[in-house]
């Protein structure tokens, strides 16, 4: 395996070296070393430090405790290691003792004698031997011991086995093997399948399910006319091959990848490079990248073999999955921040790919699943050994910036920004130098103030320095976007291995101030066969590659099942396992376990092809059934658990919005390169655009997947129709029916202008009014109006134009206006009606 | 209580010349026949409490930024006596700081003789209605985290807010209005009224409020945008009559859809219902929000049209109107309580803006007989240090601070719990935010241990695994 050489990390990230250090010294000490510690070090710590820095102190200061070896190495809230064996420069405890740093002088009242300080230097240089091991005997507190053998018996932890489809009584109904599984369930529960969907209903269903868009009137006509037995397959293939398929199915994955372009949480810093990951996902679905490969790339794309620079860059972009999660950038405790990032990564990987809530084992053994806290910290070590590069700049409320990954110039990656001239680059750099100078001067002036004056000025002085530095950082964020010649750099969020991997200590109760045993990096025990090696070999670097191969493996009992269930859920309206993100002990059990296994195994046999899986489900009669009500069936199975009919499904917010634009002919299929977020500016400017709603309030006309997704600032149209919380893994969206949706469709200017565009299109359509009405119906619903509907519409036309004409006068122009207004109101009614946003 | 021009009942009649009547007659029949009880009740329908509720409504007056307890509701004679002395070790990292007596006098108020700062001359008159909670604590002294915990119980995760839990537990009493309304919430704090994993119908409906980034540092607060209302509540194009005609068409199409689906569809039925509620809200919401019909005396009571108190006075009056209209949970936010410096002028400005409006609200609710059913809560995310920061400020203090409640079944004229001699830490009858949540729910008739929602395979509650109800404060 080749190692990547990635030249440039923009900002020195906050390293988490403490944990590495904690691992470094496991070897025994010599008696001399022990004696040295007991004689020269321990008494000083007890005398001069423990008062404020031990677990027993009434108030632990700076988050630093010095009464165990692990905690001493780890350090305090600053994020700097307390002691790094053999490295004086990386030992903040030593630095504090020397009183060289004005802001950190310990002990505060009286500097220690020089010979004591010299002893500490000597001690650190000899490797900081320390017998005060913090032993954690049982991380679960001894209350519960997890029996792995028993745990492995959970249905989802056993490998799926392909079973023969069951025999069924009703002859001729089942078209595919899937149907046999479904029909057996239907029969066993005394139900009867309803009749098949009619052709217009079916193509509308297929079109929305594959592309997120309504079928065009021509597509409907061709399908209805096509009497060949191949018609359904043909139309499915047509949509599977369309550009729109990738965009639609990528969005499903982005829901579980908690995709967004800002940090969310308290400060909500923009992530201007997140869109690369979004585009990577679209491309992957479009090309039907094998799902196992897709997962491997997202966990360890930077470590995989690659074919040329473009392929390498794409794989690095894939690791953006690990970097785009929500983060509390204002956290002052950098170590806490790092552990929170790791926790978020474990949560996202485990829920999205394995359907497990492994992050529950952060503070204690998992309450329900056979997952230990040891498992959690074995995984944590893998992520701690990797560097998460999410960008952003240091600002008043952002204490936790990181670097980004610069993609090779020759890798043929899209740029979100236009080229600027070299002289503009020079100007930016000049601005940066000036801003830096200004910041340095502000600091100098404040520091030169007499202490009394400084105190008097209080926060004002602090803000003055901070403000000047923020301005400098903000200009720097612009400088960093370009090469000398003004070509924009192609930067990506993602993950790279650290130079030296490290293991994580178990944190007792998840508390970074209470490190316990160091756990070797490894995998989740219950998902490995008994006796199989769990640990990452020292030659494996961080271990992400091992993790990737382990998850994306045919031997992993969860991976294929979880994805097969996700695809089934999207196409059928409910999962075989109704809790798609939790296959653990308290997730719900599968309604059709054999079918789930059949789908999972077939999925793997077909080279993890998502398209083939989709096609297979769509070709089933179960998928092609009608969604009509049936009293007898309903009485037995109101939730349609056994699929006696197709579920009536609410379209997702994006599909409703895209369809609103599509029927008016105003949907733009060519979004700008990148994302508006990439152009909003980092630092303060970016924050301001978020809070002025500049990014989320605009009436964009391109497909919803390309609209900027700012956490907690989701555009109104999307949020009103249950867009998921972009900070959480959401495999199954809510679908609500609330008045705010009705108000939006009736009264919002964007809804009204969509109706206007639709009306213009109808008005231009050749033919008489009956033909125009048909056209409107074909566009909106893919069918002809019924007699009853025609009557309701004519009733509307008899009343509405008069009602709005009252105060408009009788001029020809006024009449024409009133007529158009009525046409628009009619078109809006179609958009507002239930059928527009439901699939039958 | 249907006074809207187009109530559902009237729509059934007016619709009879088109499709409406038949549609709804058939629909009503199907509803009656439907085997699924969900369709008959709906998620917002009133639900039985776990035990007899003391309060039917809550008005939460949320003071964002953390008001200083030692200058408002926590009287500390020793702090006055030791003014200027070094802070005790409890001050932690502020070891060298100096204690600062409140610049304001505390007076005994009402028959009960509660100590209340002179900053609240009007509210002080209601001392006998107030139960002052002096022993509050929260996990972290950081604004966003504590603000989140105040609303959702957690500093870290996205969880449903207090109002959403209340609505989920009890439903609402007016079909023409949302059951949880939040007025002027800070920007970037959707978590404070979000429903998280609870169905979206339980989330708060936001009125006004476009704060600045950072949750705790918004510099705007207080005032409410005159334009602010429920999103998309007004149709700019058509008269009500014309819109009703349009809606009749929409509903006829919905009805037709449902017939084609075999006559029963909970989904389409939901759409039909939500259009009718939305249509009714268009009439009801602006009416409730219209303060012009209130008498001059009422307005004066709330300090409306006085520069200092106008903004918050309007919000308080609106809260009363929402209570009258049957809304379950109303939250008002007032910002800028983060007095690290300039305490004297700034805190006085804050209290000046809310003292009269809140006193007016209590008076008004009482005279209308609504106070006994309405729980008023006042408080912020934490308190402030008894020692000074700079010469005229106080820093964050999360281990001891004060809130108060009134009305809705709490004992008046009472102090509950206390902090140490200076006000650093709660030392008696400690009330963590979890306990406070448990108590608020209990006052509404909900058992915080039974009010659960199954999400991702586990039963969640507002109080997680914590929470003790303070029974002593219940009347």
C-alpha cells in the first residue's frame, strides 16, 4: 500500500499527542527511576500541586489533575500535554514551573526552587517514569458483565443466509422471489393483495422513486402505450440511467451522512468545502459504485490504492464523510473538542453503516447491546490516530480550527471560485500583512498599559486584540484560497493518518479528566468471531483501513442487511426493520427476516450494486401494487406490515420543491459549480451571511440537493416539509401533516411564483381549454382529470374570476390580468392538493 | 369558541353549493367508520394528564443571558457586610476577586415579606403570589450549553424542548391555534423550541425573533419586530372569499383523490384537516395578536406605549391573549442579561423593561381568573458571581441562582431553597434544571418519568434519568 504524500496542511491542527504519550510508556521502570520519582517528584506534586490539581481537590483548576500517570501525561483544558516523556518542549507542567510564560506561572504564589525545577527536567528527560497507574478494573463499574457468546446470538449479529423462497398458495400472483416472501406473509395473516397499480400511477411512482421528479407527459404516454412485457423494466432502466437518479439517491445517503455545510451547534461556522463530499456521493450513485467500495472510500479513501491523480483526489474527498459532522467550535477545552469529534465520527459510522449505536458506550458499557466501553475506546484510538481536517479559522467564538486537504492541481477537480489575477493575490497578501501588523500593535499597546488601566478597560482590551486578530485571520482565509498565480486551490474536508498512531485510554464516565487503562486500537468484539484477532496491527497505521475493510465485508453480518433495508424502506415506504439506524437489541425486529437476508445476500452476490438491488425490488409485484384501501385487510393489518398494498407515501421536501419548479418549467438542472457557501466567505463574513439568512433565504431554481444546507438554518420550503435535522443520522424521515405546510403552499411568495410559472406554461400550451386542463393534469399528476374533478374545476372557474375581478375594473387589460390570476390560482390548487405531494 | 368567519362548521354549509358539503359529509362518515383511532383524535387533541393538573397553561418568561440573582431575588446580607473583601475559595479560579454587594436595596414585600430587589417595584407587589426558587443550578457556566439545558435538559444533544414535551403530553385546547408558541426566540436557538425526535407537530410556532449568532451574545433581544407573525399567515393576493373558493377547489381535489384511493386515506385526510386549521389560523392568529382592541387601562397596565416597557409589554399582553385563546405553552424571550460589565446601568435597563409588563400580566391574569390555571415562570440559564468582574460587572455562576414561579398551583409568598452566605452555590433544597423540569411537568399534571417517547429504540424523557419534583412548592 502506498502512502500518500500530501504536501499542505493549511493550519497546524490541535494534535492529540497526550494519548500517544500515554501509550508510549508502558514498560516497567528501573528501581533507580522509581526512587528518583518517589524522592524528587512525588513530594513536590503532593506539596505544591495537589491542592488544585488532584481528583480530591475541592476545585480542580484548568481541568488538570496530576495525581495519576495518565492524567499527568494528558494535561488540562489547554489541550497541551501535561508531560511528554522525553520532551521538555511538549510538557506544559514544566513550562508552568519555569514561570517563563506570563500567562501560566505555577505554583502561582511562589516559584519553585531552581533545583526542584531541574529535577523535573531531568525526570521528564529520562522518560517521566511514574508508578501512579490508574487501574480500571471494570469499566462497567462491575454491575454488569457482558457475555459476548450470548451477545453474538442476537439475530442481526449472525451472518445472513440466503433462504429458498417459501411456497405460496395463491398461484400466479408472485412474479419474483421477493413476491414469494411477501405473499407468504400476506397469506399467513389471512390477507389478500390488492390489485396492481394502473400504468399512470406506476410510472409516476417509478419516476419519483428513481429521480425525485415527476414523469414528463411524453414519458407517461409512451409507457401507457407500451404493451410489451418489457415495458416496466425499460422504464426503470431509463430512469436508473438518468443523471437525475444520482442526485436523488445521493440525497438519501446524505440523510444518513448528516451532510451539511456548517458546524451547527453554538457557533455554526461555515464549511465552504463540504460540497465536494456531496458531489462525490452524487457521482458514486450515478456510476453505481459498488457499495462496499463506497463505504471503504468514506472511511479510508486516503489510504486506498488509486488509479491516477483524479481517482486519488476523489477518494480523499470521500473521507469528508468523517469531517462534516456538527461540532462545537467554541469549546475552550481542545481535548474535549477532539473527543467530541471522535464521538461524532463513531456515532455516524456506526449508525449509518452498521445500524448500531456504538457511541452509547462512551461513558459506560452499552446499556442494551453487547458493546463494551473498551470497544468504544478501541475505535476511538483509530479515529484519534487520524487527523480530521475540517478547515475554518480561529475567531472569537472558534477555538478549534483545523487544516484542510489540498487536492493535487492536476487532479481535475472542480473549483467553486473563479480565477483571480496575480496582482489581486498580491493585494490580498498585502492586506493580510497589514492586518497582522495591526493585530500585533493592538496587542502591544494593551500589554503596555498599566495593570490598573488594563483592568479598568476590562473586556474592551480583550475584544480589541481579539477583533484585530480575527480580521487578520479572515483575510488569511481568503489568501489561502488561491495559488500565487490566482488559480483557486482545490481544497477538501477529510481525514488523514497521523504520523504516529496512538491508543486511547478508557475515559472513566467519558470524562477526559479521568483517563484509565489504555486500550489497543481495534474492532467491535461482538461482531468478530470468537478468537478472531480484534486489534489493529502496529503496521497498520491508524487502523482506519482495517476498519473500512472490516465494515465493507461480506463477513460483516450487518453491513449488507442495513443497506438492503435502507433501499427497501425508500422504495416501499417502511423498512423490513422499522428502525433503519438501529439493528441492536432494542431496535425493532424484522417483519420479514428471510426476505431481508435474501436481499442482503443477493445484494452482495451482485457485486454490491445498488442499482441492481433497486431494480430487483421495483420489478416485484409487491412494488407494483396499487395503494388503495381495503376494509378487510385494513382491519387485520392497518399498518400494512405485510404489504397487502403499496404504502401511500408523502414525497420528500426536495421532491415536492423540485416538482413545483419542474411543472412550471423553471427547474434549472445546471447548478453553479460548488456551492454558494463556498463563496460566502469564511470567518466573520460567513457567519454574518448565515445569520442574515443570505444563504438559506434565496429563491434558487436548481435542484434541492444543490441548495446550501446550513445547520439550524434550513430553507423554509425544505424545513416545513420535514427536512431532517442535519446533525443527526436519519434513515427514515418524519412526514408530518401540519398547518405550516398548508400556509406555505397557500401564501408563500415562492409557492405563488411557482404557480405563476406553471400558469404561464399552461397558457402558452396550444389547444382549447380542455386540452390545456389535460396538460396541466399530466404535468402535475401524470393523468387525466376525472369527471368529478372537472366539475369542481368548473365550479371554481364560475366563482373565482368574479371574486377577484371586483376591484380590478372592467378594462380589457384588467380582465386579462384577472384571467391569468385565476389560472395561477388554479395551478396553485393543483400544487397544493394532496396528490401533488403523495405517491400512490 | 368558533368566531372565525369561516369556521369548519360554516364551511360545511357554504361548501354545500360546491363539493365541500358532500365531501365532508362522506368524510365524516368514513371517520366514524375508520378502525384507526388516530384519525378520530389527531396528535394535538387534548389528552388526559397523568394526575390532576394544577396548571393548564404555562407562560415561560425566559431571560436570556443569565440575570444576576444576587441583585434581584436572592438577598444576601453577608455579601453586603463583606463588600470589598476577598472572595472565598468557593469563587474558584477567581480567587483574587472581591465580593461586591448589590448596588440595589432589597425590601420586604407583601404579607409574606419576601425580599425582592428595588429593581422590581411593581413586581414586588405580587410577592404573595410568587414562589422564589433560590437554589437553582445547571451543569455548565457557558451560555449556549446552559440555554440548551434550560430548554431541553441536555447541554449537548438535540432533544425536544420543554414546550414540545408539554404539548406532546397534553395536546392543546384551541383547534384554531398552534399549541406551543414562542415569541422572539434568539437566532440559532431552534433547539429551544424544536421537537427533535418528537413528531414535528409538537414543535413551537415561532413568532418574531431574528437574533444574532451565538445564542447568548445577541445584542438585540427585548424588542419585537412589528411585522413579526406566524410565517405565511397572510395571503397577499386574494380576498378571504376568493381564497375560500380556491381552498374549496383544493379540498374537492383532495376528496376526489381519497375516493380514488378507496375512500379512506389517513394521509389525505390529514392534508384536508391541516388546510382547514391553516385557514382558521389565518383569521385567528392576527386577531389574537391584534392588541388594538384592548382598553387603554389594560395597555397601561402592561406599560404599552411607554418607551421603556412597550416591547415586552406587548409580548406579555399577547401571552395573556394566547392563554385566553387556549394555547398550552407560551414562551417569551428577553435578551441581554449578560452583565460582565456595566452592571449598574445595564441591569437597571433590563429590569426597567420587564418589571411593569410582568406585574401587569400577573394583575391582568388574576383579575380575569386565569392566574390559577396559568403557571408563570421567570428565569435565565444561570446566575452571576457574588464577586465583581472588573469594577462594575459580574461573571457567570451556574452552581447557584434564582428563578421564580407564580400562579398555576404554586405556593405564593415563599422562598424555596437557598444558596450559601454569598450566593455562590445552592446549599439547601437544591434544584437542578432536571428537578425544575420535573416540577414544571408535575404542575401540569405530567409525571416526568412516564412522559416518554420511544426513539432509536429507547424511551427518552425530558429529565433523562434525573429529576425530583419539589412538592413543597405546590399549593
